[in-house]
C-alpha cells in the first residue's frame, strides 16, 4: 500500500547546522537541505512505500520546481503540492486528502497544526533545530503500520 508523505522542508530536511554552516552552491544548498536528512527521508520512503506531497511554504518559490526535479533524480517520488489556503497547512492537507481520496498518509512537519484528530494521528513533529532524526523515522514507520492495521480492521 502506498503512503502519501506530506512534507515540510524547513525544520524537517535541515537543522541548525545546515542553515548556519551551509557552503554548498546548488539547489539543495539554496534550500539548506541536509544530505543526512534526505537519506533518512529516502529510508522512510522505502520502508512505507511513500511518495511526497509538499506542504512547505517554499513550494511556490521560483526555483522550487528545480528542487522537485533534483529530488526526483535522487529517487524520491514527488506527487505534488497542497493548494494554498490562507497559509493554513491543516486545511491545505485536508483539502488535498479529499480531492485525491487519500486515506494512507503521514505528515512530517516541525510546526504545530490545528488540533484536528484526523491530522494529529498522522503527524510526526520534528524538532525545528534538529530536523528529521533516526528515532522519528522509526516512529513514523510504526505509526503508518498502526494506521494501516486500523483501516484494515475497520473495513471488515
């Protein structure tokens, strides 16, 4: 079963050191993306058969398509981006879920989302200064498997 990963960038694919000490002069450098965090994301994608939908405020930047292309070249399947709804990521995610009839998903975000149970049970909140970590990847895998079991039981 495929899992949609709603992905923020800042605070998830970078950390304090990446943003302060970035010396790369490429598209990943422009967005301060850590190769270590990208590898963790790739590990997660492989484990849960994931594809990425961007929820980052950066998704409408001029160079963002270049970033999406670069990630695709790195074997990260990109499935789109959420619509913009007054900068409210929770509503943007709900809209995307409804429009694309998605029930199997995960949210990687460093900020708070609205207290909507449907969203909260799929959220892995990363620490802004540290970004995605090994233990969060494990937590995400466990969470996706648990939510998949719940759905299978409720279908019976």
